[in-house]
């Protein structure tokens, strides 16, 4: 079972790995849900985690707020992704939506093509979609070789336990075509219960290893 530790910069990564983190999601600015970290941070984390054989997933997100990006922002994301790939990140975490609440397929195709050879996680932009659009998104992302979807299973601020039923629906619908990665409100205190109820092999959180 992989515990993915959501890290803000380098600071807590050595402790998290010692405590059992099996993968790192690397970002900056967790207060706004995470933005792209600096190249210096990516370099140090990839080097340190690589020595311990721990994969690093770098978030590619130019700002906080919504997930609807204009052409300049997409250009920034494209450049950041290329740089993260050059540095040696194992994967990237991204998500782009349209103003009418659907996947921004055109933007995603560009980023997915650029990320060839890396693992790709679609982040919690997924939770902004309606339930109907979530199912369509699972189909599209699975077809485009995205590896996993990070989701809380419900609105931000809800307890993960309150979202178990919807998370089970998503896991069943995904049917092993793509990994559903539960996150948000999972800590070392409730992780065993989450894994038992949802029967998942991967979980995500900032407090996942204490």
C-alpha cells in the first residue's frame, strides 16, 4: 500500500520518508491547494527521494483559484512541465477545466503529450465536476493514459468518511482502468479505516504518515 505524502517544499520530506511515505506529491503554496514548486526545490527533492527509491510527483499549477486557464497560463504550465521533466521528476500532477464545468481536453492533450514517459495524476480539479461529468472524465482520462485521479469524493471541507459511498462508486466505475486515489482528510489516524472500507492500494495526504 502506497502512502503518498503531499509535501510543501523540501522541509518535511526526509521525516515523511523515514515515517513510511512511499511516494511524494511535491508542491508549493498548500494554503491555496498547491502550486508549482521552484526548479531548485524540485531538483533537491528528486535527488533526495531518488536515493531512497521514492517517486516524486510534481504539481504543475500556475496559481491558486479555479482550474480554468488562459493561453498564457497554459504556456507557463507547458514550460514548467518541460523543466520538471528535465530535472527528473517521476510524474506530474495537473488538471484543466472549461468554464462550463468539463475537462479542458485541448489543454490536457497538450500537457499529456508533453509529459510522455512520466506518470500523470489528475488532481482535485476533478471534485469541481458534476457527478455526471466525473464519470465522463474517468473514461477520457483512462483512454489518454492518465495513471490516477486524486479525489476527496465530495466538496472540500467534508470528512472523507462522509464521501465513502461516492468514492466506492468512482472506484467501481473506474474498474481498474485508472487508479482512484483518495485524499483530503486522510491522516495516520484514519488511514487504516479508509483502506479497509475502500479497498484501495494508494492513499494521499499531508498528514498521511503523521
